[in-house]
C-alpha cells in the first residue's frame, strides 16, 4: 500500500463524507522513542491505519512527511476549512480510530472548536496546540 | 490599549500590507515560568507589542486567549491562507519583531513553507509544529 496516497473516500466520492471540511494529516516519519530504528516507523504504521480507516469511514486522511513535532512522539494534525486546527503528539500506533472521532467532532462543531467532551483520551492528553481560523477575531473576554 | 483588538493596518487599509495572506496570532494568556503571577502576563505584553508593530509595519496581528500550547512558554502562531501554518513556543516578550520577520518570510514563500534561512533564532528554536494547508497532497518521497 502506498501510504503517501490520500484516502479514497474523497477522491472517488463513493462514500458518505462523515467529516466534511476536515482533513487529518498523519506524520509518517515519526519514530519510536523506545526503538528509534524500528522499521517501518511507527508513524508510517499509524498513517497507514488511519488512511485505511478513513477510507472505510468517509474521513479525509493524508500522510505527510513531517509536521515538525518530532520531539513529541507520533503526531497528527486535524485541520478544518473554516474552524480551528489542532496538533496532537504522543499518539500510539493504535490511535487511528481516535483520529476519526476527533475529525468528526471538529467537523460537526458549530463554533469551529473541537469540543473537549467526547474527545478520546489520546486527543486530550496529546494536545500540543491549536491554531485559529485565518480571520479569527475573538470577543473581548 | 485594548489588546484584544486587531492591528489597524488590515482594518483601515491605510498601510502597505507587507505580509499579505498571513495572520500572526499571539497568545495573550501565556504566563512566565519564573513568575507565574506576573501581571500583566508576559503573553499580553508580547501581544501588545506585536499588534503595535504589526500596525506600523503592515502585518496582520491578532491576540488570542489561548493557543493550548501552555506548557511551552510564550506562544504564537503564524497562519497563512494558502500555505502552511506554524506554531511557536518558548518566545520572549521581546520577540515581536521576530514574528514580523516570520510573517513576511511565510507570505513571500513561493511554496507556502516558511524558509529556514533568514528565520530569526526564536522561530528556529521555538518551532513547535507546522500544519499543512487544507488540501495538501505531498509527492511521494
């Protein structure tokens, strides 16, 4: 399987898109701290699993060569067209399903913010940062 | 000064926009590790300085209440419309000018990637992560 390819769902439009306007980017280069020379790299394994699951579940998943989050374990970004974007680290090879849940949570959020409630533990513990939409103006708090 | 406001440059369109398509978001809530109770918070000081400088230099700067990068010192994101977005931590109150340089570097990058060369040290050392543009598809490497 070519893990650099995108999930089929969005290319072929054969599936129902369950997280419209959201793309999950998984870093395929992330290494294991415990075994830096592991081959395939754990990031590649997670990327492959997430792409396959995204294809099955209608979530747009792409692998990427580097998210520059290298010090913080397996990494993925969940990016939305009009809302906030989220960077996660400290993921495991088994977290593909959690990324699908996060993508759907973000896609269905009326305020463009991924709700805390319902978020899988890996996307709570692993939160690295979030970036506002392009023309975000906050109310005075 | 209301630090929740955006820089005037983009609202009033009176200045030359030197980083078109790019917005700098500065977290105004970031605390000092050395003095967590400092008031104003160092993040607010950096945000205020960056907004003033952005106004003078034609860079769109906005303050934001939280970028969820709280463990990694003073934080800012440089977000582009069509390119990559970057998250930085470990900034100091004096790094407003560096953020302007980074914004212009990103705005002028033909490939949407902020070049390493020419990047201020604070934006090299402080790089936390980068997020691809929404519909990024990488060539097979």
